[in-house]
């Protein structure tokens, strides 16, 4: 149990990851402030207060964060302005005097990362460092929970991932890791953790596991980079988003996401969850906190 005089703020509570963290804290009897663009969408939890906290509203963020000891910063929704919004949030956290910031970053974040959105995460990390806020970075791999969404109507996962692999990580494991750091940030100050699942899987492996768990045949169809752009052009997405979609598979292909770590177990005390267990748990219904 965390000290009762410590204050917590959670972002992204209406989403899958932030919501998981908020529910875990509430289940532990910990009061928290939930920052949300639309407070009415935040979950209603014991001891939780929802306040305005849009990432692009510096003054509202300062008001919401003032006097807060520990903050979970879930990355903003993908957009051309995400890095700007992240910087606004970090600046507000520094001005408000936040004592420790836990930022959910991405595996292998770097200025030249193959996955284009991982570059935003790297620049955000640099901004946190420059702001002087004590921090912990949790760099999650691709979400294991998201794998069913890769399957098209024809039962195929299509992309230019080649024979590459990714160490897919469960959102529940990420949430457990975030809570562990929030409750005792001292040992993790200034640390960066690459959060992964227990093994690296190719998309052919993912298709096989989806088939076994779901009972519906799923296949993996390799595309070239050019074919990937062409097959996704029908959605009318802007160029930056197309680049992000295609580069996700390219990052699998070149090994950027293949490294397996013990960070989940090191932080939580339990082993990282295999993909088949993630899928079976989802099929059985929402997990408990």
C-alpha cells in the first residue's frame, strides 16, 4: 500500500492502458486524479476525481497537476501534433512541480527508428530529460491485445514484415509494471525499461495462435513495401499515418522489435503473458484489476 499522503495523477484513463492503471490503483484503495480531455468519459472509480486535462491546454494541465507527486503520462493519440502536445504536457508537469513522471514510450525509441511514431517517443523522452523531472520510461513493444485487429475480412494478416519477429506485450503486463513504478518510484528514477512479452513471434506464428484460440483460420500474407502502401491507400489516410502503418511491419521485418527482456517480471514479480493467454483472457471477458 502506498503512503496516504502521496498524490497520484493518471492520464488516458478512458483508454485501455490508462484505464487499467487507474482501476488497479482504485482497487488498492489509492486516491487519484484522472486527467481527461472530456472528464465525463473518465471511469467512475472509488477515490478518483476526474478533471480537465487536455494535452494541448497548458494552463489546465498546470492546475490539474499542481501538488501531484506521481504522474502516469500515457502517450497521446496518434496525430501530426502529438509531439507538440507531449511537450506541452511535460512543460506543465515541470511547472506544476511533479515529483516523478512515468512515461509510456515505445520499444527502441530513437530519432531514426524504423517505426516512424517511435521517433516522437524519443523526442518526448529527451524533452522530459531536459525539463529536469525525475522520470521512468516504460517502452512497450507492440500490444499483444491488438493482434486480432490486424486480421482483414478475408482472414489474412497482410504486411511487409517478412520473417521478422516482435516481442508482443500484454497491456495488463504494462499496467502492472506502471503501477509497480508508481507505488515505489525511487528505485526506478532515471531508468528506462523495455517491456516485452516472453518470446518474439513472427506474424505466421501470430496467425497460427489466432487460429488455435479463435477457431477461425487466419493466415499471414507477405507484402512488399510498395504493395503495403497500395493496399492501404483505399482508406484515404494522410501520408504520416500511412507511413506509421507500413513502418510498423517494416520494424518487425528488420528486427527492431525482436528483443525479449525480463523487464515485466523484474518490475511486477510475475512472468510476461504469452499471446495465447492474452487472447483467451480477452475471449473470456474483461480482466479484474
